[in-house]
């Protein structure tokens, strides 16, 4: 088990120019490293505005191969600043096959692996099924200089199965690059409940698995260029939850880099007190592979 390490969550707004967003992210990585971060996580699809507000085939041009130009720059940043880096990209795998993919770079810049988002939403302003093929790599954890890290992506954060299977791979911590916010028309009536549910479900993953959970969200308002909707207000509020679900740190609604310490020995203690993994009835969970239990 690794020693205590420091994490930096980049919470940023995203503009219309991918190059500008990448430059902003590289600056934030440098800032996190200066503040002592050993691991840095960027928000979901940070190189672009959240294009899934609409269905437009021309937007597939935003995707890039992995490895590719974006990963070259990110790998160089990880190597320069000696940080482990979690970065969410729009991956072009093949003509007609695209993924929402998290890439994990070690502190020497070496790519340790990728995770392709498994759960793909399709809701008003979140038309991701149009763009993303569901992940086919399963749930994974990656050996890095900071320990064994697991990452899932945004909509994955609502599913306890994904968190559990990643923890069972030996992850010492779970990262969730995220792009979540409000429909402006819903914020007054439902905003507090939506935000509360988002935080609660992820803190519950920390409790159920006895490991820290970290969510890096984007922030700011992004309009719909088509004018068909009111756009989306991303709520920021990136946070770090400890292995008992306790909030160790939380960002504001504005752009910032949230830096805090993680102590894996705390997870060891918590798992001894609450040995949920020991007491699982793995002989009785077969129905979890069913879509729904009809009878």
C-alpha cells in the first residue's frame, strides 16, 4: 500500500477553442504540481465545451486517436511535473467508433492504460449515445507511482456495480472525471435535490468500498449554439470523500484547483472496522447480471 499522497482536482470552465482549453488544463496541472500534487485529475472532455447538448455529426471531428496529439502533450506535462495524470478525451478508435475515454499517465509520462466509459446516458442536453460507443474494456485499476488508481467517467458515478468492480481490482482510490450541471429551467425547483443526489451516491461508493472517491467537475455556463435549449449550467463543486464518505475537501462553483491529501492507511483501518468485502455473499449475487428480475 502506498504512503500518503496529494491529489489535485482541476475544476475549469471550457471555451469553444480546444487548443485554448488544453492550454488552460496544462497551466492547471502545473499549478497543482507546484502545490504538491502527486496525482492530478482533469474534468470530463475538458478539451471542448460539452458538445453532447445536441446531435451533430460534424462534431465527430473533435475526436482524436489515442495515442495522438493530445496525449503527447499530456504525457509531456505528466513527465515535466512528475505527476500521475487522469485525463478524459473524446477518442476516435476507428471510423464510426468513438469513445469517451480516460487516459492514465504515470509520473514519468508513460501511458499506463485507458478506461472507456461504460455507462452512456441519453437525456435532454446529454445526448451521449449519439457520440459514444459503450466501453468494452471493463472496469480497471492501474498501477502508478502513487499506487493503484481506478477511474470511471461521469454517468458511471451513479452505478454501485462499477465502483465495486473497480475496487475489487485493487484500486486504492476512485476518480470520476465529470461534466454535470443543471438545466437552467430546472435549477430552482430541483437543483438542490439533483446536486445532493450526485454527491450522496459517490460518497456512498466510498463507504461501501472503504476507499476515497474523488470527482473533478467542470464549471460555468455553456450555451446551446443551435438555440434549441437554454444551455447547461455546470455546477463545479468537485470534491474528495474519504473511505467513510467524509468530505475531505470541496470546491466552489467557480474555476479552481482543489488540492488535498489522501492517506491509504486510513482505508486499511476503515476496512478492518467495516469489512464489507469480507462479508459479501458472492454466492447469492447472480441476479445482478439480469436486466430486471421479472419474477
